[in-house]
C-alpha cells in the first residue's frame, strides 16, 4: 500500500530577482530554432549567389577549357559565347535569379518568424510576472480575511463555552473560515503554477549562472 505523508501547502513561490536579463529567453527551444533558421536562410542566399558563377574546369584540355587563368578572359568566342556550362548560367530563363529571389524571400520570412517568436516569448514572460505580482497582492488581502475569520471563530467559541451563544453560530463562522482558508490555498496554488509557467517562458528559470559563456 502506498502512503503519502500529509503536508500543509504554505510555502511561497521562489523569489524572483530584479533585473532579469533578456538573454535568458535565448535558451528557449523555439527562439533558438528560429534563430538557426535565419542563419540557414542567410547561407542559402550565398549559395544562390554562387550559382551565378560559371562552373568550369580551369586548366584542362579539350578546346573550350583554359590552360591558365590568364587566358580565361582572352577567349570570349570559346568561353563567354560557346562554353555550354557558361551558357547555361547566362541563359537559364531567369532560373538562378528566381532562386536567389526565393532565397531572399525565405530569409525575410525567417526573420519575421523569429521576430514574432521573440515577441511572443517576451509577452509570455511579462504575463507571468504580472500574474505573480497580482496574485501576491490578492494573497495578502485574502490572508487578512482568513485571520479575521479565525478571530471570529475564536470569539464565537469563547461565547459558546460561556453559554452566551449557540453552536450554530460557531458552525457558520467555521464554514466561513474554511472557505477563507481554501481561498488562500487556491491563490498560493495559482502563484506556484505561474512560477512554473515563468520558468518555462524563460527557457529554464532565472539563474544567470546557467547561461552559456561565449
């Protein structure tokens, strides 16, 4: 038989330090993935630009391949007009230009996705910080209400023992106290949940010592 020891839930959430660096968000998988996508798209632009350069074998033989770099630009009838690979580069119906434009568009799209991902990450962090701040204020007010309910129960119990009040009044006040205690626990649970969501939004917490050093 499994036995779980009883424990009163009264521990507050972990304290959040002031001035969290925005670099914490860079650890988020979605932010890191979109950042790598930008780098890949940028590399693809370079590949598309390189496709414009003639893919010829320099220094060979066969009539349309130069034996030295010096003669490459001195035989236009062989290279710049007749060379089949060069002709494919210059007269490809705009294929390479279209591929270059497509690579640039893909890069712009990846930048837009990265920007939106970062903005979403900051919004999630701000939402959880705001929730924690509001819930902390609510719990302070609710804790005062719980103390007042407890005092009312103590007074009613004293009156009941003295014979000046019936037990029905005690029961009513005890029910009010129980409701106040449940509200305190509910708010504390929501604070703990918001702390977990904040850790997730930050990509693993707010410990700056865990940030990678470059």
